[in-house]
């Protein structure tokens, strides 16, 4: 009878470990999915930042060009 009780306890512990293993696997899958979503969001944000930086540089260049043309006009009037 004692041996059967030990087997019962062992089976219960094994079931608990298997349940925990299954739960950890599910959690791992969910974490991997969340990580992939965060990585995609980061790529999207980096793309948006690169686009905004490029647009800002183009605007800066246009402003510089306008300022240079105004400087030429101002110099021309002074002469």
C-alpha cells in the first residue's frame, strides 16, 4: 500500500510539472508574439523617423536657398 501511495504522489507531482511546462510554453509563445509586434512597431517608428528627418532636411535646404536668394537681393540693393 505504501508503494502505491508513493506512485500516486509521484504521478501527481508529474502532472503538476507537466501542467507548469505547458503553461510556460504558452507564455513563451505569447512573449515571442509580443516581441515580434514590438520589433515591428520599432521598425515602423524608425521608418517614420527617417522620413521625418529627410523631410526636415529638405525643408532646411529650401529655407537656406530662400535665405541665400534674399541675401543676394539685399546685397544688390545696397550696391
